[in-house]
């Protein structure tokens, strides 16, 4: 029989779980839209560059000043925080000058970087339009006074490194490249170094790798172990380097006691009051933006249901779980804790937009994403901005807003107090503040007479408070 010629089969398109990049969204149009959104949000944030510092910012700023003088953290002042955020503050002060504006301009850049990472991540998984709506959602919500978004809290730096780790992890899973898993882990480790609550991102990234390799076909346990090894090694590097530094200068016991042992002793026991406090703070934080939080929950459900996403189906659910857990440690809740959850909210809303866009393309209903996601998202943002219009549009002075938001706290007045102390002392003088107004040390640029720059350590109910009181008395 005559042989029949073999016809070449066209290569099949890559499976959804292998390739995550949207080809048609690689054009520049959505990139320019995203840049426009970032510039617009940054312009509104720039209205509040002079917002008076609050206590946490004052502590970050003062200890950063001491670091620039060559005095290590924990040696200059006692704090329960890890060093990551202080390094950023020291960078801002050294580059932009030692002022409120320098700190908040640094925050503006960090916020812009977070928005950029949200866009890039969503563009890779759901398309450029989804990335733009996600960046817009975060940019507006993260400036809200209900989350104290004008203040350069550590939660912004947790969000920055967590998102960087997630974005690199996307590429690592696609290429199965050891170096990328290492860099992803390094970013998650820096999230932890910025604030202890950043601990959860690396372990839950391992959960995601387990889903990839142990539940989806073909199952590859050996690859899972290697990926976990590289990611875990990267995650450990920041804290090992930090511990190594303090061991080298003979101060390892300081960081261990203050950042880990004592921090654990300040935790509350879980009870009904904790639940009530969490719910009350959630109501406060979400005020004006309730529709967006609802859209995020819908986005979570849609992602878990959407099999077309392949191994990215659980991506944002795992990230959202880690982000939620950052709020929980210690069972104390303050508004800025929710900032580290906002990237997950933005990603889930963007993912919902991408799903609606795909449905519209498949069904021929091109208005589906507009009617289903974009319109309610923009409307939800409008409601939130309208509720806090005086703040967003800078209708009231920053000092007046500080007095309203932090009612009963002398944050606006601390600027004048600091200037008075600075003009009536010399740089060699030391000052003591019988309180926790660390921002005054920063404004006056005068060193504290005691390492207890926050007196709540002395008044809190714990076994060491008497010893701490005696130490501060001796210092002064």
C-alpha cells in the first residue's frame, strides 16, 4: 500500500495552569493607564505630606536618626518592633532630609510601588484592565483616614514585600527557577523583618507550592521539596543576617528579649471581648468602602470556583489568608493593621474584573465587566471618598485633621513643642519625656535621656514593669 504522508499537527495551546500571562494585554495602553492612576493617587497623597507624625512614626523617625548617628537599634531606644521599617526610615531621612515631608514622601513612593506591583501581578493573571482597577482600589483605600493611611506605618512595608514576593513567586512557579523561589522567599522574609505579623506569607506560600505539586497532576513531591527549600532559605536570610549583626556587636539578647520574648508577653488571651473588638474595628475601618469589601469577597468565591485559572485558582485566596492573619497576632486591633489586608482586597476585585472580562469575551457581552465589576467598584470608591471628602481633597488643614482623627492626642502640638526644645537646647543636651510622645524627640533632634522612649512599657501589667520603672528613674 502506498504510504500516506504524515500531516503536521499544530501545537496545542499551553494549558491554563502552565501559562499565566495574558498575551493581548502586553500592549502599552494599560501600562500607561496604570501609570496615570498611580500619578493621580500620588497627587492626592501629596496633599498630606506635612501631616503631623503620630507615636509610631515618631519612634521610627527617632530611632532612624540614632541609626544614622551610628547607634544600633535597641541600643538607642527600647522597642518591640523588628528593624526593617527603621531601615526604610533611615533611608528616607538620609535622602530627603530629616522632616515630616521626607517621611511621607518616602511613603508616597512605597505606596506607588505597591500599586505598581498590584498592576503587574493582576496583569499577569487576569489582564491589564484588571490590574488597573486593582491598583486604583488599593490607592484610594490605602489613603483613607479610617486606616490611618497618611501615616508611614510598618504595615505598608509588609504589604510592599509581601506583594513583591507574590509577584516573583508567580514567575518562579511558571519557570520552575530556583533563584526566583529564593528571591520570592527573600521578599517574604523582609515582610517579616518589617513587622512580626509578616510571618505568615512564607508558610502560606509553601501551602501554595504544595497545592501545585501534591494535588495537581502530575504530582511531583521531589520538586515541591526543592522549591520549598529555596523559598525557605531566602525567607530566613533577612532574620539570620539581623541576628548575626546583633550577635557580632554583643547585643543579641536585646533583640531577642524586646522583639520576641516581651512582645509575646503583651499578647491578649482570646475571648469574647477580642471578637467584639475585632468586629468593632472592622466596622470602623470599612466605613464608606463596604461595597468594595463585598466585591472582594465575591472575587474570592469566583476565583475558587473558576477552574479556567488552573493552578492560579488558589493564588489570591492563599495570599488573602496570609494577609488576614497579619491582623490577628496579639489580639490587639488598631486601624492601620488593615493596610496589610488591602492588597488582597485589590487583587480579589481585580480578579473579579478579569473573570467578568473573560465571560464577556466568551458570551459576546462586552459590557459585562463594566456592569458587573467596574461600575460598582468605581461607585464604591466614590462613596468612600465622598464620606471622607474633607480629608481626601485637603479641605481642612493637616493639623485640624490630626486633632479630629487622633482626638485627645497632642500630635499637632508636638511640632511646636519640638521646635521650642530645639531652640532652647544644644545638640549635646539630652531630654526626658514622661510619656510616649516619641515624635517630640524627632522634631527636636535631641537624644533621649533614657532608652524608654515609650512609657507604656512601664505602666503595662507585666512582671517586669517595676524593674523598667527603676531603670528609667536611674537614667533620668
